[in-house]
C-alpha cells in the first residue's frame, strides 16, 4: 500500500469513528432526564445491577450516561484521551439485553454492564483492533478473542476500546507509556501532566474517571498492576492460563495474560469470574475450568484473620521515603484484621532473571506476533514482524516521532523457539521465579501471600527521556506466571499508591479474599479531581 492510500484509509477510519460519535451524541440527548436522577460516578457493578433490577435505570441508559461522561471528560474538559474508539453497536446491544432481562431475567452480575477493553483485544465487530499502531488500521479480525466471547455470553455491553502504550510497550527501550500512534497520549486523572504507566494506560485512566463500570487490561510484566496502582484501582494479573490469550495481540506466551481493572475488589471478582475458562485455542488454559471459581463467592471481610503475610522489605527500601511511609501505615490495618506479618528481606533470586526475562520476551515476541498476524489480521498490510519494522520506518514521522523500535529490531534478530538460548533463558526464569523464588519464600516462612508496595507514584510524562517509573513489585509474579493483585493503599501528595498481594499459582480465590478484607477495612480509594499538576513539595 502506498503512502497516499494509507493516509486515505486512516482518514476513512477516523471519519467513521467521528460519524459513530455523532450518532452517539444524538442518542445522548435523551439521557438528560436519566442523568438528573442517576449518577454513575464510582458506582459498583452490584449497585448498577441493583438499580437495573429495581427499574431505576436500564442498560441503554447506562450506556448513554457513560457516553456522556466520555464526551465530557475524555474528549473535552481534562481530555484524558483514554478511549481510542467507541462501539457504535453498544446501544443496540444494551437494548437487546434490556429486552432479555424483561423476558428471561439477568444472565448474571454483568448483564447490561458497560465494559471497556484494551485495543489489543480482537473483536469481530465494527471496531478496530490495532494495538495502537497505524499498521493494523483497517485489518479486521475474523473472530472475537475468546475473552470477548466470554464477556458477551455474560451479558456485558462492550462500550469501546481503550488506548494503550503502542504494542503493549514492547517496541522501544525508551518509550513513553500511554502513547500510541493511533491514539495519542493518555493522561492521568490525578494529575494531567503525569503518566498513566503502561501498557494498559487507557483502561486505568478510564476506570479512575468512571467512564465505564469495569475494564479489561493485559499484562506481560506490570501492564495491569502498575496502571492500577497509579490510578487508585484494583488490578488482577491472574495465573497465566486462567484467562485465554487467543485473539489478544501478544508479547510473550509465557507471561501474557488479560485481567480485570476496576475500582473495587468485588467488581474485579465479578469480571474475573466471567473472563476465566478453558479455551481450545490456548493450550495454557487446559486447567482453567478446573481451577476457576465464582470469585464473587470468596469475598469475606474476615479473610485476613489468621493469615501469614510476608512483608517484602527490600521493596520498601527501594521506594521513596514518602511512599514507603504511606504503605507502612497500612500494615496496621492488616494487623487489625488478624493477619500475622513476617518480615522477609526479599523474594529470593529475583536478580537472577532480569536479563533472561528480556531474552524470553524477544524470542516469543517474534514467534507469537507473527502467528497473531497470520490468524487474526490476515488482511493487514503487515504479515510479519519484519514487515512491521519496515512499516514503522516508512511511516517514521507518524510512528517514531518520540521513540524508536529497538525491541522490535532485537526480536527480529532472534531465532525460533527451538534455539538453545531461548530454552535456557525460559528454564532459568521458571527456576528462579517459581521454585527458588516465590514458592521458596512462601514455603520457608509458611506464608499465605507476599505483600509489598506495587510501585511509586505517577511520574511526569517526558517524551524526550521516556518513562521514569522507578521501583516496582511486578516482575516476580510476572516471570513466574503467578497471580498478583494490587489494591489502593493511600495517596501521596494527591497521587495514588497501591499495595500488592502475590501468591503461588492458581491462588486467586485466597488472594481476592484477602485483598477484599484489606480494602473493606482500609477504604483508600479516592476519586480523581483532574488537576493539571500536583505539588510534590
């Protein structure tokens, strides 16, 4: 495709999106009366479901109300720029679900609930699936991602797609999180000049601003938990294999997963219940049906009583003094709920897979992305990673104005997954992150979970130097493929920070229960006020 045709296609796509937005605007005019009596800000799934059950509101009206917030906050006002595309079919879907509720009742907790999904999750509908890249504009997936099918089956209304760090932050060593060529820069609702982290930037920003009830993000290492920590949200990175990755633009199959990004633990539990399940197209999910649960049934305010939690002290030491102090204050809450806290110096051997993690990601990126393009983007102008590198070079002014594609180039230079370097790196990752890492410290101290600061506060967005994210607690669980939950743990100079709960494989139920007990005892989530900046002195 030549440059002129490419530009015409992008313009056509943008025009279609604008037409859809104008159509939505017309529909929204009828929601004024509803808006006067029902405010969706900070509403939980249970509250929305109760309101629909009582007839106070219906799914169509919910869609209209969220679209109004998107127009006011995402496209105007603070201009968060968290949503890359709206679903022109959302109102029709909601209307059908309202009719179904009247005749058959609700399918479950997500019936009629508007959800946003990240723009690296395939949908075979009127929306794009681009991972934020101009290279995939116009390439329609032949089928929904399995997790999208799960959401549709649960009765959720897919409201739109969220912006992200382009290619899930795996294009450059010097990237700026929250930016994509297609979507631009997502802004942090707690300070508009600060970063949202990545790569699920739009899902985090939109949830903080109540632009939908719930959202789905994806993570390879920190891409759910970090944005959630910076946006005062609950994020669950599940055990790899609990949620199917089929139809999700990949980085690396040994670490990739999708998961909930929500304002409460209960909402995350309801969403994870819908997402989890065995998918024949993703062999990693073979045990998912056996291991999954109805996570809404494990929510227990007393779940911390008698639990032994490992306080990973080197994570406090790596944090700034003010963040460390904020998280330290929350330990009293855990003690007050009956938990026993055991100081552990560190997660053993966590320094032994820093380089090998990247080696694995580069090898798997090449193999997995090529496979995705073949199956889910057969009409795309790029067929391989090599094509994508060339596309970015050809469209350098649009794609690489801020940072390059070093990771792509390094991945392209790698061999296939039979290469000994790859096999050795993967074995090293699993050995030191699992048996001689998280599992070792849990077993030695007879712990139910590890806890630590998820990371620091949101940093100033800097297109020249890239991200300045600082310390985080994402890698041990990410490399192991184990579950990790972050919960709001307070505010530092107006910016949220999170507390992490990490366990061994398939312990989502226990972690969710403990996270819920902490959340209910602490109640640290605070809604944003959209300041241009915050005073950190």
